[in-house]
């Protein structure tokens, strides 16, 4: 299936991190936030979700973003070790 591409400004409002989890089941990343244009910038807000089971060969196991990203009232469930860069 693959990660979900976000290519336009959007706000994703979940019912709360304890109530809704988006699980990639280790198959891919969860969100790829990129409009494909280095000369423009989109704004993405994610609120009220748990993101779990994301997997990527390099960076962005849950979210890979080249854009302005705001995450609030959310949780990440990451198995094993991880690195923030």
C-alpha cells in the first residue's frame, strides 16, 4: 500500500491519541509530506493521532516531511531504537 502522500496544506484532526492509531504495520512510512516543489511551502498540522508501525530504509519511519509540519496532542509508538535528526 505504501505511505500516504500529503501534497497540499491540510489539517488532520483526530479524536485523540488514545482513541485513534494509524498503524503502518512495518510495511512503510505513514505520511510523506512534500509538495514536490522546493520553491514553495505547504503547512500541515496533525492533531490527535497515535502513529505506530512506521518503517523506512533511512529517515522518516512515521513521517517524512520537507514542509512546515506541526504535530500536537499526538503520540508516536516506535518499536526498538530510533534516531531523531
